[in-house]
């Protein structure tokens, strides 16, 4: 890969070990992927935050940046942590876990990274612009950034996104290149996609069957970003799909060359049912409803509130929603939050059902409307999950 003289000096350690290591990581990956050069990024979204998922090894990695007093070069924000940073005790998190989690967060904060602690930065004012290069690492956010906004990011590993944030550059390969953004499979959606869980089912089915290939969806009605985030998260979870197009909706759908299409398929009502049946795993009363994968918007909260109406949560079932602090500060959201909390619904921020240990440790039978959450919660057999729409959930757990 071509490096300028200045970049070579950074790689060779002129600015210290952390900068050198950051260059090394990115150049190595770039060389492996035949990148021609480094390109500037506009911002970075950094995973590798939850102590539950990263473990002890993160400390020596972050210490490398701390000892050189490194600050990020571009606006950067964080993925969810393993706990709500304020209400962690209410989540059943131990003192020991909280201490370690806070240490990790402080390392990132000292580097100038904003403590957004969310997988939906685009909901809190950080919508990417068309065509700009980013270095994002949370898989659902990567897919939304590419597909819904037309920005350009590979699905970066957490160390890579941090390295990019530190040097303000990434390697020019993969989804940064026009030719790699073309769709390979047309999916003609022939069944109604109405609920968030339907978008999630479509994404799960697609990812499972067409791993890594970029889809071009036909037959999907104009969809909101909250609906799209369910689709994108599911495709990323079940099939590492990092980009997509929707006919007449997503910004690149009119620009892409359909000559790259290799296969045409239909998504039928039986396909949708097949996903719901994979995640119908228990007939016992659910001990938890978990909503917010990806993190909920205030619009989602309003929808939940209107679906639930005057009903009250039945005994024996907890109801947790995950969002971000900044989203919940949206003007006018306080009354919705109060309405939901008065019904016994708990709203946590900074974390989620997957990257916090507490749900696996304390609950067994879970209902969710997200196939991404269902996929990860059941992957190692820890939980049994039923996939349902918000309307079905409301009928089942509210009286
Ligand atoms: Fe976000 Fe956690 Fe789901 S990070 S996409 S809520 S697994």
C-alpha cells in the first residue's frame, strides 16, 4: 500500500508506540485486502466497550494509548457497555463488574471519545452523510450507515476502529470502493412486512441464506429508520451482511449496477413463518420481555406506549427496554418515559440484553421482537426466546 513519507514516519514510531501500532494494524489489514492507500475518515464508532464481551485483555490494549496520552483525531463515539452507568445496581450488576466497566469507559473518555454508549448513533444526531468514509464497528450500525445513509464503512473490528479514530485514516478497500457496493441478490418481498419483528425476520432469513452478499430488496414499502435498523441488525447478525439496497428508497438503489446480480429470490409468507418458528422456543411464561436491539428511539417508546394503552404488566414478567441517554433526553420524551415506568417497564441506557451479563445470568425465558437479540441470547443455549411483534407481546404480558 502506498504511504506518504509522513505516514511512514508515524508507522516507524516517530510519534510513539500507540500511533505506530495504530498504523501497523491498519496497514496490515489494508495490505491483506489489497488496499492502494490510506483515506481520511469523517468519524469513528467504537465497539469493544462491554467488560462482559472484551474481558481482561482490553486493559493492556487501552493502556498502550493511555501511556502516550493519545487523543482521537476525528469525532468518535462508543458502543454500549455491559451495564447502565447509573442504574447498574438495579440491573443486578456486581460492584466488581461495575468497577472494571467504569475503568474501561474512563480510558475511552480520556482519549476524547464521546460516551454515547449506543449502537444507534444515527438516532442521536450523528447521521452519516452520503458518500463519506467512516470507521464504524458495531455491525448493525455499519449496515445502517452503508445501506440507509449511503456512507462507506467496512465492518471494523473494535481495535481497528479505535486505531482509525486515533490516526483519522482507514485503508481503502472493501465497502469504501464503488465496485464492492453492488448488489448480488435480488429479493422480491412477497409477504407483508409490517411489524418491527417482521423486518427483523426478513433480515435474519436473508443473512442466514445469503451470507455476506449485498441484497437488493424489491417490494418493501417506504420504511422508517427504526424499521430499517431491525432489518440491518438481523442481516448483520445471521450473515455478516454489511450493506443493502432497497428499491426506490435507499440512496444508492438508483445508482447501483444491477448487472452484478447473480440470483433472484422471493421472500414468501412461509419464509417469514419459518423464522418465527425458529424462535418459538418455550411455552412457559416469559420471565422477561427485552426490547431495544438495536437501541430504541423515542418514537419506538411512543409506539410501545400506545400499544400497551391502559393495561398493566402481569406479575412474574419483567419488561426491560434499552436505549441511549442522549435519545431519552429528546424534548418531550419525559412524559412517555414516565408513562412506561408507571406500568412497571424498566428503561435502561448505555447497555443492552446481549452485551450485559445480567440477562443471561438472571432470566431464562425471554420474549423479544429482535432476531439479533434472539440469535445471540440463544447461541450458546443460555436462554429460550420467543420472537413476537410488539402487539403480540402487549396481548401476552399486559392485562
Ligand atoms: Fe445494539 Fe446490543 Fe443489539 S449493541 S444491535 S442492542 S446486541
